[in-house]
């Protein structure tokens, strides 16, 4: 018995990286899988239908059930075709994993409109199109699981303002979908992983943060993961396969009460982000602050000890 026996799971970006690892794991746990991936390059250009079909062949060769969809998921027509493939092929849709993504890193002063639109469409809109269509079926079923892959870029990623905006957009989308669909028995959660994929091959020297600059993790006070000195699993702890178990778990019936959360995966470890919380405050007691009060209070209170990412 597999954890996903009888389930129908749609995985966008399922041809490579975390999407591929999740599709393969879901199939091994008994799910029928729709692999949606047009096989584009990391910057969103080109297409290669063979990428998704190769994952389907790998699943079916082991006795599993799978179909490929190779359309552009940043369009409503593409999102509809992906969801329709699941419904027509298997009669229902129990789970959706949105792992499609593209990157075009460049400093904000050099970024053009196409760089921005391609990345926002290739990450946030691809999550929206399939989720919108999947939500209709899941709402009617009164059950369903949605898992959206995002990134920590929104914490501050040098030379990746488009990707940062798109990533935070996915976080907000997931939390709102959780509220929209929760009453119908449908959950939506997000995962912000750190894994070695084509989208995370490292910064160029031009975009690498200079010495003395605080990282986004340090600014967000994310603790360094415990060192995996005794790693016994296959491959490296940062391989995409380390993210797949969490994604697969969030698709199971056992996660029916987990909703609207943002998880992280690093070095084989799994953790939970908290919602943004107030760190400190100053009170006006029913009136607006004057500029004189701002000049006096801010340096002594809210701005006191605040660290700029440009210096330690």
C-alpha cells in the first residue's frame, strides 16, 4: 500500500528537478501522475516535449500510470489543458504540485520588461493558471491538496528582483488559496526549498554579494541547518529528491489539517516558517505621528540597532 494509492496528481515543472523527483515519488506511492512541462530552458526560452515524456516513460516502465502535457502553463489555455488531461484521463484530480519556474537574473538597473514579465509569468502565473482550474474540480469534489514550490528569493536576492517578486507572489497566492478553499476540504501549502537544480546553479561573480554584506538568511534570522556529517542517503543532501518527501506528504490524507503554511527544506531537513510578526512598535494613542516625533522616536526605537544588508 502506498501513501497515495488511487490518487491523481498533477505536477507542473515535472520534467526536471524537484518537480521530476516529486512526480516519481508520487507514482511510486501509487498515484496516477500527469507530468506538465514544456521543457523550456532555465530562462524560459525554447521547448522540448521529450523532457516530460521521459519522466512518463520512467514511471510507466515501472508499472505506474502517467501522462505528459507539454503546453505553456503561463497561459489560461495551457493551465486548462493540464487539468483537463488529469480529469479526462483519470476522472478526478486529488493533488496539484506547482514546481514550474524560470529565472533571468540581472541587476535592477539592467532588467528590461521582458526579463520581468517572463519570470513573473513563468513562476507566479504558472501557479495561478493550473490552481484556478484545479480549484473548480477540487471544490466540487470537496477534497484536494495543492502544494506550491517557491523560493527564499523574496527575502532579498542580489540581481533577482523579478524572481524575488515572483517568489513572494507565490507565497501570498498559496496563503490566499488556502483561505478560499479550506472550507471545501481543500488545502494549499507552499515549500521554499534549497536544492541543486538548473535554476540554482549559483551567482555569477558580478552578482555575488560582496564581502561584508549580510545574506538574506541572516537578515531574516534563519538559523543555519545542522551539518549533515553522517549523511547516509543516496546522492547529496541538497539533491531535489530531498524535497520530494515533504511535497508528497502534503498531498496525502494525513495532511488534511495542514493548510496555509510555508515550509522549508535544506540539507535534508524540514522546517516551518512563521507568519510575519511584529518585532517592536511605537504607539501614537489615537492620532498620527508628527514629523518631529518621527525624528525623535525612530532613531531611539524602531530604527535602533536595525542592520543594513550593505554592512555588518
